C-alpha cells in the first residue's frame, strides 16, 4: 500500500464521515489475522500502518520469561539481554517479519475492511436516524410483499409491517403511500430493523397530535386509548384550560379534524370522550353512545355494575361485546352491564 491509499481513506473520511484512524486501526487488526492465515503461524504479531505513506510492517512479539514454554511466543531473559541488556522479565521484544509479498495481501484485506466499515457506518447512520423516531409516525410507500409481510420503503432503507401489525380491513398495494407507527428499532447482523404498525394505539395518539393543535401545545391531553384496529377506537381527553372543550377541539370545526384521522384509518370509527377523575362519570362517558341510568362501583375490586334502559342494552354492549370491552380497557374498570328490567 502507498500514500494513495492514505489519500483514499481521507476522502472516505470526508465523504462518509468515517474517521481515517478508525479505518486504519480496523485494518491493522484484520491484517494480523491475514498474516497468521497466509503464513501458517501462531506467533504473536503486531501490524503497523504508517499514517503518512501507507507502508505496512509486521512485527513478531515475544514475552521475556524465566522459563521458555513456547519458542514462538517466549524468549528467555538471558537471550533477551543478549539483544539488549535493558530487557527485564515481562517485557515484549519485537522484530520485523514483514514478508516480501505482504503488500498484495494487505491491499486485498484493505478493500474488504474498508467496504465492510463503510457498510457498517451507513447502517449506523440509518439506525441513529430512526432510533430517535421510535413512537413516532412516518410516511412510506409499499415496496413489496412476501409471505404476508409488507415492506415499506423509507428512502434509503426498508421497514417491516408484520401481519400482526396490519389492519384487517386494509389492502396494501405496491406504491401505496401510508402512515405507520414506528414501535421498534433494533440492531441486527443485517443492519437496523425498523418495525412498523398500523394497529398500535400509538398511531391514534400521534395522528391526533398532528391534527389537533391544542394537543400539540399541551392544552388538551390524551389520557387513555383503547383500540380494535380497523373497527373502533375510544379515546379519553381532558383539558388544562377551562375555556377549551377537549372533545370539541379533537372533533374540530364541522368534524374536520377527526374526519381526517378516520379517512387515514380507512373508516375506523372513533369515539372521543371527556376524561373524568370521577369513575362513575368516566365509565358513563366511556359507554357512549349508549345512555346510562346508574353506575354502582366497587373501588376495592375496581368493578362497576352499570344499568342501562332495556332498548339501550345492545348498544351499550356493542356488536360482539365490543363497546363494553373498549370501555373497560379505556377506563381500567371491569364493567358488568344490565338492562333496567333485569336489575329490577
């Protein structure tokens, strides 16, 4: 290798942001393995690359010991002092053993190391870019599907929308642009893996934060979300300003804000209710749109017995129990619903 190699590393440092010294350190470590593999030796060696002209030198290393157990690794104190009287026990003696044709091996190894490091650096850039966006929304386009998995193009990388994170009511076609929730970013041997979701409650939260300025500004707060993706969501909101109606802020003028979110979720119904510290009031609101006559709670068991008019029973329970199930999940209370005639 020569000074042109050093210039190439400096250009990589400039273009890719990979420190030249880090590349040289990695190359020196890789050349130790290359030397041992190509020259069939188990001796300890050190490889040094000149930072200015790119020259490569290999040095064998031997430990100064009282008793030599392996001549490839050890040298006696007597023999060491014959080389230099200053040597003592535990010192390391180096001697150059650079093979004549080692430059060719070094060049091949350098190419492999540099390519690998550039690949790793690019993966690190992608990881750093997306690890800070966990729990956020991102827009991408459907690039392909395989074995039920939908791959979403995010520019320089692809993310994964697993079957369990796909909405049952949606079809994902090549080129479709969709908003997804980033719920996990992790390092793997093949680079960063970005896991997306269309079913996560966090998607609802972030969509409302994007569409409702009062939530973004902290005036309206989302207290709880319960969701059955593709079908129905209940969201409880409260306001830190008595003059701001949290439900009205989320619904928006003529229902415009919530409609944008419903459209993004392909028609998923969204019930927005006002949060209350009073569990009776909160449970009553959570069962909306059903009307409630009475709520009897057991705070110790955190259970609630709810009485509704007979004609409201099916509405309160919901199709296949969905309304009651979502209300229970939203409030954190176990809810038992009975018709007025049953209660009497």
